[in-house]
C-alpha cells in the first residue's frame, strides 16, 4: 500500500512538471491588422505603427517575415518578452506607385496557436497632376454662322 501511494505521488508530481512546461508558451495578439491611408499623393512617404502583444508566458519570436507590395519596408523586433507589446512599423515609398495599392506583412512566429500574424495596408496613390476624362464634361456645340 505504501509503495502504491509513493508511486502515485511521484506520477502526479512528474505530470505537474510536464504541465508547467506545456503552459509556458508565447501568445501573439495583433490588435489592429488593417490600415487604410486613403488618397495620398505619389512621392509622399507613408508610415504606420502596428502593435503586436505577447500575452503568453514565454518569449514570442519572429521567425520569418514576408512582405508583398512595391516599396514596403518594416521594422520589427526579433523577440517580444512575455507580457510586453512591441511595435511593427511599416514604411512605404510611394514614388514608384500609382493607383490603388495593397501591401501585406506576414510574420511567422513561434506561437503554436497562431503561427502567422498578418497586417494589411491600403492606399490610393495619385500623381500630382490628374486629368479627368472628357466624359465628365458636357460640351455644347457651337454653330458658326457664315455670311
């Protein structure tokens, strides 16, 4: 009987150690994942700050970054300590883009429940000189009288 009690106690204690190891994990929370700059003039540098929070009990590591869209660069930390918030700063150079543009940031993390965090950005970039199509104007024909 005593041997069985000791065995059960040791089994419970070893199971608790395993449970603690499984609980210590990062947890990525992206609060705002979309930003629209609206209409901006070509050549205007764009910058937006996104937040990435680690609500877990282990460091959140950024393992890989993928960017899509012309002129996009970001600044992101490699690791976020438990309980802390970090900034993901997006910089966009609009000198070589015109029209409706969408950019995407994908961060691959070590969070087992949310491996990829994505941020989306949008802007309509116009050139400093825009010409409206003629259809928007109504012309009245003018008749020239000849004598």
